[in-house]
C-alpha cells in the first residue's frame, strides 16, 4: 500500500507507511483522524477531521516522525521540522 496524503483544514497530512511502527500514539491523540489498519500501520479514518493543533500534536507524538504535516497556506512543512 502506498503513502496517502489528505487535506484537513489548513494542513496537508501524509503518513509514510515504511516509517510507521504501529505505536498508535497518533491514534491516542487524534482517533478522529488516525487508526491502525490490518498491517498495524497508521491510516486515515474516513471523513477525518480534527482541529489543527490536535492534528499537529498527533504528528509530533509519532516516535518515528512517520506523519508529515504541511501548511497549505504557506506551503511550508510544519512537521517534522
């Protein structure tokens, strides 16, 4: 399965599957955006939605930095820095 990227509010969020170790910290922080699939990798929940701060916190909680967050307004990658 390939990496998937979606837009949620002002952020474009991408999960890098090869880097995901299934720690599920993103799920713990934002279960309305992330869940683990059958391979124990983070994927997006259908209709994913959350506030920007929580999405960023979920990405920052990932021990392998497998979640990339880009601000679509500025085009800058917000996480990882």
